[in-house]
C-alpha cells in the first residue's frame, strides 16, 4: 500500500466502522484489516469521511454585472480543499454569441492550469440562439459533460420556449439540467416598486425576491420537466413552499431533484439588516428567508426532499472590485450577489449535522459528498469503498474553531461567518492518496486537479412524456 | 303595468315559482299576483327565466392574424338574442401603440350604433408600454368599465412583469382581470415540433396545445393573483388539471374565479378529426379535450369550482375571408381559431342541464345569467326580482330542434353544431320589457342596446398581499 | 292581501330590492308593486329577510349523561322566534332498544303540542341493533323525515360497521346523514391522561378534544361517504384542518356538506379559561379553538366550503339540574356540554356578517336560512318568492343591543354572550303571515308550529360508489 | 482470515466494486485487497450481496382462525436461507390474556431451538387489557425487542383508544409500531353483503377488501402517529391511494414508514380468478390489486415512499390442515389467508429489479436488506463493511430458474409462483461466515441462528406531538 490510514472511525453515507484504509495508486485498495503501507497515518480515533463534493460554485466566471469572480481555479480549489472538499463542479458560462464548445474549452483550459482538486463543469446556456446548440450539447455529453445550467431570471435568463428547448436537448444528450428558478417578472416588478419607494438598502434585497417568485418558477420548471419527462435539479431552494412544490412534483413522478445551501439552513434575512453596508456581505440570490423556512428546509433534508447541500460559492471582494464596485453605499441592485462558501460549507454543516445532531454523520456525508457524486455522475467520488478514489478527510470532531474576519483561503478577503464557532474540523485532506491539507497547512498543487469526465447522471426519467408528445417517441 | 307575463313557471338561480311577472318602465315591477297590463303574454305554463348574460365574446374585433371578425355588433347581438341572451360583454382590444381610452371609445361608438342588446366591455391590454396605462384604467373604471383582459400567449401576450403590472393596476382601479392562460413557450415549441414532423392538420391543433400548457399558465396566474391579492377570472378552462389548479388556489384564499364554455362541456378533440378540413370548423384555443376532462368540468361546475359558462364566440367564416384565408387546406397554424357560440350557448346548455338533468334549471340560470351578472357587476341583470331589468326568456321545455348547417343569425355562415338536437327552446326573448324575439322572428333594433356602466365587480380580495409587499400597503 | 309589508329593503340570498311584500293565506303572494292589504306594516326602510332556519338544535331531549334538556318545544321555539328563526330541525333521539318509528312518534307528539314555529326532525340512530332499522328508515322517509344523525363519539357512538350500515340505509331511503365527527379513542385516551395529571378544569376540556380527533373522524366519515357515494353533512366543524378535509373530499367528488356554529366563528378557547367555574357556561363539543381556526372558518364560509351556520343549541341550566349537576366545581367530564344558541345565532351573525361586513347581507341570509332550507329539503322555507311561506323578519340594522346575563326566552337561565353588543336586531318576526314577535313582545302560540314533511334533501350523490361495490348496483 | 471470497462483483446499497471480502470470527474483516484465507471461495465474477433481511413473516404462530402455521422455525428459516435471506423478524403473538413477557419468552424458546438463521421478534399486541402492558414493553425493549405489531382488523384488532395507548407505550419504550391497516368495519360490512349476494369464491376475496378500507386505515393510523409523534411502519401497502396517504403524512412530518411485498408488485387480483379453488393459493390480506396499483407501488419504491419489501410469509398448506380446513371448496371467508414467500422474495425481486432493471442492483439490496436492517435496528446486518456480520449471498445473475409446483424448502407444500421463470439465483449463502447454502444444497443447522437484540430502531420522531399534548411533555 502506498498509504494506510489507521485507527479511524470511518463514516460513509451507509454507516460507520472502525479500521484501516489502504490506498494504492491513488485509489482505495483495502478496508478493514490492511497490511503495512509505505506511509501510514494514525487517525487516532478521529473520524474519516469521503472528501466533500461541492457541485455548485462559481469560479473564474464573469458575473451578469460584468464583474469577474474574485477567485481563480487556483484560489477557489485551494479554499475548497482547506474546507475538506476534494471535488467541485463549477460553471462554463456561455457568453452571448459564443458556441458552447468554445465556452467549455476555455473554462477547461483555465481549470487544467489552476485547479488543485478534481473538477467538472455545468454548461451554462445563456444564448440558445447560437448555432449548434443541440449538436454541441451532444458532443459535450460525449466528452463527459453531463449537466446544463439555466436561469429563469437575470439578463441571462431563458424564456420559456428556450428553456423547454434546452431541457429537451439536454435530455436527449443524457444531461441533467440545473435551474436557478425565480420568476423574473416578479423580481423586476417588485424591485422597481421598492426603488420607487426609496427602499434600496441591503435589507430590501430580501423583499425584492418574494418567496412566491421562487415558488412560481419552481412550479413552472417542474411542469416543463413533467411535460418532457426531463431530469432537472432545482438549485438553492430557500423557501418552505418551493420545497413543497418540488415534493408535489416528485409525487407526480417528475424526475426532479433539489439542493439547498448552508446559508439557507443556518441564517435568516436578519443578516441583511446588519449595520450600515455590512449586510451586503450576505447578499445572495435567492436571499436568506425566515425561521419557518429554515425549519422546513431541515425537515426536507431529513426526508430526502432535498438531496444535497452545495455552497453556491460566488466570490466577490468587499471593495471597489467587487461588492462595492458602484460605491461605498450603493443601492442594493448595484451590489454583486454572492457569498464565499467553498471552505465553510463542510465545517458549518459538520457542526450542525454531526456535532449538534441535525441528521447525524451519515446524513452529513450523504448530503455533502455521496449524493452530489451520484446525482451528477462523478466517477469514483463520494464514498469509501475499494476502487474509489482515495479522497478522504480526517475530521477532529472535538476541535472548536471560531471563524475570523479574513481567515479563508480564497481570494475574497472576508468571511461572512466571522464570529461563528463550529465544533469539528477537517484536519487532514487527501486527494487521490495525496495529502493536500495537513493540519492548517496547504500542501496542494495548482494544476494537479483532474477533470472528471462523466458517463451520465443519476436522475432517471419516469419513462412517460406528456401524452401530446407521443408523436416524438422516436426522439427519446 | 306595461306588460304582464302570466302563467309562467318562473325559474331563477334561487328557485322556482308559478305566477305572473309585471313590467313597467322596462323593469320588473311586480311578481306573483299582478294587476292587468297594457299588454299581456300568456306563457302557458312554459318556463320563464332571466335573459342570458354572455360575458365572453369577440365582436367587430381584429384577430391576431389580422382577420376581422365576421360579426358586427348588429349581427352578433342579433344572434345572441335569438339564442336567449340579452346582455353581452365583448372586448375593446387595444391595438399596438393605442391608448386604452381611445381603444374603448372606438369600440363603444361601434357598439352604440349596432348593438341590439345591452353590453359592456373587457378592456384588452396588449401593449402596456403605451403612455397612461394606470391613468387610463382608473378613468375607464370610473366610467363604468370594470374588467381587463390579458393573454399569456399569442403575439399579444404580456410577459410576466407586464402581467403583474396590469394586475396591480386593475386591482387599484377596482377592475377584475380576465386571463387567457396557456404557456406560450410550450405552445410554440410543440407547434414547431409538430410542423417539423409534418403533422399540420386540424386534428394536430389539439396536440399543439398540451394540457400542461394550460395547467402551468393557470398556476402561474394564480400565483401572481396570490402575490398581489388581485381578483382574477380564468377564461375557458378546458382541462381537469387546470380546474384543480384553480381549486387549489381558492383553497389558499386567492381571489380567483373560472369559467368554461359549451364546447368543452359537450365535445371532445374528436371533432377536430372530422373528414378533410371539416375539423377546422371546431378549431378554438384551448382545444377540446377528452372525456375525462369533460367529466371533471361538469363536476367542477356542480361544485362551484367553475362559476359560469360563456360562449367565447369568435366568429370567422369558413371561407377565404375567415378560417380558410390561407387556402382550402391550410396547415393548422394558418387557420383562424374560434367558433360561433352566442346563439347556441343557451339551447345547448338548457338541453344538457335542464332537459338532461346535468345540474337542473336553477343551476342553468346561475351559470349562464346570474353568476356572470354578479361576477362582472352588471347592474339589473341576471335575476327576476322587483327593480331588475325586465330581461326575460320564455322557454318551451318540450320543443326539440335539430341544428342545421347555416341556421344561426350571426354572420358566420356555418353552425358547428349542425346535426345536434336540443330539447328546450327560447321562444320569446324580452329586453328591458321589449320583445326582441318572438317565436322564430327577430324583433330587435340595432342600436337599441345600452351600454352597462358598472360600479365594481363581484370578486373580493382576501385582504392580504404577499408579506414582501407590506411596504405597498398605502397603495391599496 | 291579508298582509302587506311596505317600504322594506328586501334581502334574499340572491340579492336585494326595494318594495312591498304581499301575503295571502300564509304565503307570499305578491312582490314589488302590491295592492292594498287587510293589514299593512310599514317597514320604514328597514331590512326584510326570510325567517331563519336553524337545522341543528337539541330540544326536549335526554343527554348522554341522563340529563333532560332545559328546553321544551315551547320554550325552545319561543326563544328561536324571538331571535328571528321561524323553522327548526331538532333531534328525535333513539333510546337504547327503541324502534326508530316509536322514537319519532314520541318526539313528533311533543313537538305538535309545544312548538310555536315550524319544525322537522333528524332521526338520531344510537342503537342499530334494534329490529327494523332499514324498514323504519324507509317508512320514516316516506313520512317526510329525510335526515339521520349519527355520532362517532360518546356512549351513543356507532362503530364503523354500524356507521356504514346506517349510511347505506339512509342513502337507500333518500335521507341525508348528519355526523358528529370526533375520534372517540383519541378523546377518551386524552381525557384519561388529563385527569391522571390532575387537569380537570373547564379549560382542560379544550385539550381533551384535540384538533386531530376532529380531523381524523371527518376524514374517516368522508371515506365512508366516498365508499358508498352517500350524502353526508358534517356537523359543527371547528378546525381549519377538518375544514380542509371536507374540501379535499369534495374535490374528490364526495357528496359531503359542512356546517359550523356562531361560537366557533366568534369565540376561542379563551372563553373556557374564565374565572372559576364560569368557563363551564361555554363548554360544548367540539370546543372553541383558536384565532387561526376562526380565520379559516370564516374563509371557508366565504368560499362555500362551509354551507351554513347552525346554533347547536344544547340547553342546560347553570345549576344542579344542568351544568352543575355533579357539584359546584365539578371536573370537566362531569359538566354537561352545550350552550344555548337558538336566540343569539341570528343577531350575532347579523352583527358580524351584515353590520361588520364579514360576507354581507346576502351571504348572511344564505348561511342562516336559504342553505339550511335547501340542503335539508324544507319546503317553502328560506327565501322570499311568490308561493313561499310568509316567514319574514324585519331587521332594524341600526339598533344596538348589549346582551344581559339572563335575557333569552329559553329555559336555560343564562346567556353566555352576556356583555356582547350586537348591531342589528330582529324587530318583527312573521311565521306564515302571522306576527309572532313584535318589538320585544312575544306573540306566538305553542302548538301553532307545523311539522315540515320533506320530499328529499339537496345533496346529490356523484353517481359512483367504490368499484368493489359494483355488485350492489341493483341496490341503488 | 477464516474465509476469503475473491473475484466478486460486490454490490451494496451504496454502490459496487470488484475485489475480495475477508472474513474472520464470523465478521467482515477486510475488503478489497485481502490476504490469504483458511478457506477461499472464487466468486468467478458473480455478484456478492449482503444476505437478505426479511422483517415480516409468520412462523410457528397460531392464526386468527386457530390454525397453526405450517412452518416451524426450522422449516421457515431453512426456506429463507435457501432463498438468500439470512435474518428474519417474525412475530411473538400475544394470546388473549397472556402477558407479553410470557408471549415473547415462549416464542424465543422455540426460535432458539429451531432457527437456522438470525432472528428477532415483533411483539404482537392483541390484548392490551392484560396486566403490565407498559411495563412489559419497557422491559422487552430493554431486552432488545424494539418493535410492536398491531392490527386494525380481524378479531385481534385493537380499537382506537387501545391503538393509541399501545403507540404511546411503544414510543415511550423506544419501539417502532408496525400496523396491519385496513378498516375492519368496511371489510366486515362488505363481506356480509357479498355473502348475502352469494359471492363467496376466492375471487370475491378481493372485493371484500375494498381499496378505501386500506386508505382509510392508513390515514387514521397516520393521524394517530401525528398526534403522538410516534414512529410507525405501515405493513404491506397494496394500493396507490394508501401509498399517497403515507406520502402525505410524511410531508406533514409524521414519522411513518411503509413496506410492500412481492405479490403486490408482481401480480394482480387476476390470480384470484384462477380455475376452481386454485385462486385460494394466492389469497392474502390485503389482496392483490390491479395494474395501476402495481405501477404506483413500483414508483413509490423508486421514490422512497416505500422503504422496503418484505415477504409477509404466512404459511398454510393447501389441504385440510391449512387453506382447505373447512372443505374442498369453502367460501372465501373460511379460507386461511396467506402465501409462502420467504424463499421466493429475493429471486423474484432480483429478477425484477436487477435482471429486468426496475431500480437496479443497489436498490434491490437497499429494499431487501439494508433498509430493513436500518429501520428495525438490526445490528451488523444489511451491509458489507468492516465489522459487519459476514452474511453474504453469491448470486449467479445469469441462471434462469422456472419455479415448480412444490420446490420450496418450507413446509407449505406448494409454490404459488409455479411456472414463473426468474433470472438470477442465490448460489451460495453465508451466515456469519458459515456457508448455509451451497449450490442447491442446504448446509444450515437448526438452532444455529442467533437472536438479534436491538438497541433501537431507525425511525426518528419529529420532536413535536399535537399541541394539546403539551402537558405530557415530561413523559417523552
């Protein structure tokens, strides 16, 4: 064995056991009773879990406002790994007029240079009018890209016909379609009324994204998915009622899955009301909600109505290059939306789910590693079993850490969770058998991360489109 | 008394009684035991009901295809009256770039000249970018126009932000918003796939309007109505599931009402599969559905989930000036949608509801006269009580009539229901005390119909908008 | 005319008009313009409405505890009429071992002697083991008795098989089955735990009837009604969720109707927490709930999910012959359940619905007179139209009255609503053309009330039993 | 290692991998790369799965009719193991008047003598009036018995108050309550009508258990579980609508789980219509349903609304000692209900789920081994991981077997699935490291099976009882 980790309490989504993990050639080779290794790590009774899989983060990407993300692949993946995450899926975001194959090629080149951990892409379609949509998606799928991202809001939104077209093309290509679902018209109309009423502070951002805007868009996307029997992932569910809409759709047999994020589970819109411009650090879309929504989301995670928890890492500095590019106290629509989250996702959730018992350790692994790997079809990730990639994290379940103002390893320059104390900390992080985090030290290598070609995804259609589409049966 | 009708079996939405009706000054003056009249009619034991109110018909209106309706106010109202209807609400349809006040003035002038029965308008908003939307709606409401019409499909559709804006403006003006609710993107995408597959006959029209397109749009409009607590009427519900969406919205307290039409209650998409181009005579939007939908609509009418039955009279001749303007066997998208229905609505429903017992006579009056009058706020219409307008129909419940190929009194030139036999016939029709139909003879006068200014409508908001809109409380 | 009422603002469930009402032979003979009467009443612009119909009251009946109601037919009907009610349906409650025909005969004899207003009976079945259940129900239906009453709780409850048997027999006889629906097991178990915990005061009565006990029993009864397609009325709905269960059942096509009572619409369980034993005055089953339930019930009444409002008058004196028969401060299970309500039902609801606008005057008439008359099939009642019984109330909409401690005309001796002020008062009450209340004076005559034989009821089956019962088709 | 299995394709609920399994001391000691074993088995590329866990079977138990099961622990566990099952939970069924501790002691003694595989008991409560219910349940839980069984039908049914009492006691003791949920009244009433109509053949058994009887009882039990926040398992769900009731309850946060059985997934009521008395071989309760129910159950299993698939093995010989004890062609109520299933459960489901793809191999393991082990809290069972019991099955995925008339290893004497061909066969079955089935040979030992004491179960309460029960908080 190249490496053996002994004396760990191994926890997977399926259960837990005591013993050793043997690693050879970057893969898990032996479990339980394991012979000697060239190198050995004594876990000392600490918890060993699969490396985290974060399937929703923005890296080296231009925002709708024309702001470049603060993070490069190098800084983003370093930050992820320092938080226990060993695989990410970020976005290859189509610029207007750009062919999708070119989009993906450009992002792939950047990631190949910079990424210190393994990675894949969601192909963000913003301009379906560009030549070759269906052909490029098919080619990209063949090349191992198996997910598409769409918006129902922002300037990059698709209208309904385009959304349906992309859903159908993605399904035909064997891809899963991820959707940011909020009703653009409701947001737009409400924002205009707020501004007209002089309500333009960060706290009003929450009002500008009414709950019903999310509910409506989720219902609509689910109806489209039902129409085509097309696999869909609803991104960042934030409200109790949108969650109910997902559950209702599943009950009808619609192939829909859903995620939420730590900031919807662990904070409310209160954070936007902090003094001065401070609330802007927490601004993201959809916004944080209230305690009833928080309770419903936890319940949804427990029942499986929510499949996983991603970070939605969207990195902007809190200065004139980022959040405050429009001034020191800009109106909320001029403030870039997004929070850093790659590095805090796992410690925050370990604290909540394992240390404080909201679901337990197995559920934590499932929500943050196993389910993302399965749903997005990432080979070799998300579990500890012979043949799987040796992506492992040794957690110290007793270590208490209080976040500081600027203690993350990304390029964002602030930590919204400053002052929050978590119990449980990722001490050692291993990527394909190589230690990339050791104690508080970064040991990873930019460019050492690999692209993860995927053969498919894990959301099966029900086998039946709307009856009116029977004439298309040959297309399926 | 100017006129006394004796020996009738009087039926209203509330019940039935035997006796006389005395009329003075065009109004009902006495019921039961009534003194002598200047003129007397012996109903001879036949049924006397309130004159029908048809709140959904297209008259002297340009279609989206640029086709003018076959009917003028003169021909349309003559046809309506010959079928037992004494009040209509047709559309004042905004042309692109036209101010709404000008739209309504033009239609009002045409109606004043031609209408032989009483009438009002729904203000169809197709271009909210024109100056003065909110102001014109407020002025129009003050002048007695209390309903707005919107589309979610066709070239005249409003996008979501515009739809919300108009809903809010209509609510502020005290107007009810009526919506043709189908998802444009789903229709468009499906139509393109059908045509690409060479499926372009009238029967494929049904496939081009998938059930879920109606369901989605109804759900969405109900969510907007919920957001604003704005009164909404869903036009021409055709599917079981859209009906369920209305019911669910009502259960949440959303101020939404719904109607259907005789062709959804009494025929299925089978009619579109008739030989050659014959099916084109039945083409309308949404299309006829199947027997399960028909059963659900009847049940919905019985339970009150559907409030009323309108005709959606949309008159096009079956020739090169109308349905076949694009040729003798055009592809379905080139065929004008719409069926004549003003004259057949009441006999078809009397036959079904009274003669064949689907609900009974009181329910028939409620669905076709009382409910439309109440929901749309038509003063003096829809009931037989002292002070109400003397709009009355004497029905011969035993007369059996088989419709012929071209026996209607509109300008359409064909009767889609040719060959259908109905039991029960409107023998005498009285408008404000004046006989306008006598046996089979037309006695009405173009221009004698009056505009019906309305003080409001009958759909009360629940009193609570979405919580995010609390800042607008002052606006309500 | 025998009597003419002039200058009234006449309000029915269908609308309102100004004019005269002519009465001849105890019936309404003329409306609107009416010739001279032998006697004339000038309503002076006040409101004239149909006499109230109270379809749920306990009169001269033995309670489950062996307590006789405080009211005889004479006192109960006097109280009803003084409150504006001119028809009641009370119970003919089977004693154990008694044939139903004997039960009804005994009650009918007592009512014939004492009743000052018109009346009918629900046949309360408590012992289906007695010979002749099906035969007696058929005979009673033929004699004009068209409703049955059942309990799912108390010692007189029916088990599920008996309940189904009676539902089937009632349906076969053309009778409507009314149900007191609470889960006995839940009540019993909870009561035992409360008493074991020493929680035995009136306020604990509310805990002893958990909401879910009502919800469960309503769901179950609706499933039985669905199974047999048997018409059912759910009595005294008190919770939001039981109301939702009724609505769900209706959406499935189950022939179920529902009522509530003033004390569920206008008070909460707070009343049970009054000082000392005072709360016992308000004890009834189910108990008052909370403000969220109250809001839902009002919304349900507005939407038609609740069809009517009855009193559930259950008269016990607040002394050793009634509520306090087990002592001055008995544990709650020893306190007779029930409140007087015949006389206060209409003024309380007029105040809420007409004066304070919760629904309006027409809705008030519908809920308290028209709907009860229609649903229970009472001939000639609940409306103002030619031929109907001349049961009329002249309301002074401006008169404000504050209830006193003992100001009702029943035999109960206390008014739970003491201190409550209502706006609107029934000044003149007319039964079949005879004034029975004039100002504050009682002018009625014990024994002058007539039994109201019924030909059927107003709740139509959907036409389809459970598929497993197809073999019984011949029985229907 | 005592035993090493090499060259297997190992499949667990979590995924699959290639490699070796090392066993020492009856437990799994090493996975992946494993050193030499005292004994080695070459799986030859075949599939290795965890041994099956069947949590619902009747063994050595007296039926309600007074018939003893055909199977002893020896024959039942032999049959189970020959079908790939290595753990069973059968019933310790209380006789009337018997203390539960005595019941369990008697069954435990019989099982200890005869059982060839590991086992646990559900404590069937039929007589809660016996002294010591709560105390015995607490003691039994402490001794490792963590599930209770209740009936809502048959002579051994509990009434609602008793059911609630036992649910509360089971929850307090940390036990999961399993329920046979059908409405007894509906069954009883329907059966009587069928017999009265002369419909008494096996096919009429299906009519005698209407779908709504299951739906109602499931709804009711879920309401009780909601009331107490008590963990519940619904046994043998057979209908689409009962499944929907479970799903609705889960959406409300009720801690309820559900199972179904192979005969509901793989056959319909058609089997009861076989010639002569043949249908009696398939008679069980609830009965098989129709194809729409079958489709819904498969969908429910895919979505996780159904958690697992058990056999409900209820063994009666098809002769005068069993099914036909009342004669050769008895009326259906005199025919014992139940089918053998311990041995066929896994091959039938492997064929459907793995070979024919209804869910796949991982889902098969989850439904038949992992989920039962987790939900019922069986230590060391249902997974392949270091430290787990070495309960393993080597499946030959290509072997096709057609069931014969009497080829099972139980004592029943017939195989209802005779003539059915399955693809995939359990070739080698290993219990705690010992081969108990080798090819077609039985190698097990009566009495070698161990009792499985449990520390708890896997169904967590939501943390909130009905608000009316707040006074009991101390009891939780």
